[in-house]
């Protein structure tokens, strides 16, 4: 188990670095006020209109960095620090979330795939690690890897589904950012300085998903070695 805790420590360390850097970047670019004076909500509404999307609502949601697009009720949910603010960070986040709405409207394949995985992953993620650990314990206690081994393998399969979800999320997030930045630039919504800030903020936001995906893969490989490495 020492190896497990060491792995958790390394993953947590890099996650902490990226998360804190993202918060600093968001704070920094929140000081870069937009020359056009548009709020995050106004930018989101304009981007939706420019893409011919009329059935998506832009609403405010509590918290910081809680922004997301909900494909079920077609809402772009902007956090309090984005909805009413008029800066490069707000512009980047608002446009990024609308990027997901555009993906939905255009039936972007990676978003469709992720949406299909959500119901399964929301269930399997609760049990995967417990099944793996429980299966290994049962196998060790019974001096036989039969029943415990199959429980651990099932848990590993569930864990693999979560890892797949993490990697499918990457193209979804990067594509949403690319759509956002292209629109901000092509429509002259932001100046060069504002665009640079938006790009940097979205770059670090994307890295949170990258670290999560790599961490999920590392955990999958670790437990896979624990389960399969113990077989004769």
C-alpha cells in the first residue's frame, strides 16, 4: 500500500500545482478589463446568436469556477465571477462554455460519446476502487485468487471506464476552447492583449483535465499491476 499512497501523493501534488496556477491566472486576467465593456453573460448570448443557437439559456450559478454547460436542459451556467464581470477571464470562460453548446448543436462526436458515458461512469466510479481493494483482500484472506480475483477484475473494468471518460473529455474541452478563442478573435470581441489573457486562462483550465486523465490512467495501471502481477 506504500506505493499506492506515494502515487496518490504525486497525483495530488501536480493537481494542486495546476489548480492553484489556474486560480492565479483567473485572478490575474480578471484585472484585464474588456475594452468593449461586455459582461460574460452578454458575450455568451452573442456567441450563441452568432452560431444560430436560440434554444440555449444563459444563467448565473453560485460559486467560483463552477461554470458548465448542461446538455440536458440546454443551459450555459456561468459562475458569479463570470456572469456579470467584464474582463478577459470572464470572456474566455463564457465563450468556452458556449463552445460546448455549439458542440451539442453540431453533434460533435466526442461530446456525444462523453454524454453517453456519463450515466455509467456516475455509478461505476462510486464502487470501482472499493471493488478492486475488496477483491484483493478477499483473495489474500482465502489464499485463493478465484472469487476475490474476479471481483477485483470487475472493479478494474469499472475503473477503466472512468479512465476512458477522462480521456474522452480531453478533446471535448480542447475543442470548446479552440471554438471560443476563434470566435473571440474573428469577431473582434477582444483586443490582442485580452485575447492573450483568454488563451492563457483556457490553457491552464485544460491542464486540469489533462492532469486528471493522467492521474486516472496511473491509478488504473497501478491497480492492474497489483491484480494481474500477483497471478502465477
